[in-house]
C-alpha cells in the first residue's frame, strides 16, 4: 500500500529524502502540465515548480491534507495563487474586484480546485460560457463583460452603465447563476465554472498580448 501524502510529509519533516522524492514524483507531471497550460512559458513553469518543491522540502508543515490524507487539493490551490502572482508580476494586473455580496458565488473547496485545474479543458469551458452569455439579457451581458472580462469594480461598472451598485451586483449574480445552471451537470454540481470564471477570463485576456 502506498503511503499517503500526510505520511510522506511527516517523513520529509524528519529529513527523509526518499519520501520527498516519492511525493515529488507523485505530482510533478500533473503540476507541470497544469502550470504550463496556463503560462505557456517553460522557464516560468519550471521556476514556479522549483519554488513549490523547495518550500515543501524546507517547510513541509505548511502543506495541509484532507480527510483521506491527500495534499493534492491544497497544493493545486497553492499553485493556482502562484500563477495569479505570475500574471500580476508580468502584466501589472490588478486583483479581481469581487463585491461582498458576490463572495459566495466564488467559494470552492481545495478538492474542487484540484479537479478543475487538473481535468478542465479551458477551451471547452469558454465555448460553453460564450453560448450561455449570448442568451443573457443585454444588461447582464454588459455587467458580466465589465466585471469579469474587463476586471472593473462595482463602482466603475455602475458608472459606465448608469446603474446603481446594487443593480450591478444583482445582475452579475444572475449572470453567474445562469451560467452555472445552464452548463453540464459536472460543472453545475461542483460550482466549478463560477469559481474560476474570473481567473480564466484573466488568463484568456493576457494570453492575447
């Protein structure tokens, strides 16, 4: 029986290098594929991975495991934020503006992040998103475009569209819920789509430069 990630991390903490090698080999391929698919930069991918594994080696207790003693979800989430840092550093991108009333729409568990980032076909998602967006009301489409695609704040969107802040937030909530509800069951059940819309739109925008 293979040791769990929790067991390996405990061994790494005690200086067990073979345990580190086993954990490294367990996830290297999937992590590399996921990072490269989003950065399209070999050097950046290798640097992000190197920084991750150095941190695991030097401070394994920072890694959290789930109920089945897997670190996969936590590490995927960690990498997800490092990819955002990467985009911010090279494009001077501002963080996504999310109003407090919209927070619950973007909640997702570590396990769901792992599932999304490992298995999702981004092009497939964009095609489905576009189809759903095309069926939204004109106001919902405009709000979605400014808030998610153009990363404008609630205030900026309200001013641009001559709407109240509450109307902007309500329309975005309706748009996101419609997207989630209209897509295939695998996205609807785990809230996969809604949780990563902003990230995906940011990546899509930056990859066009």
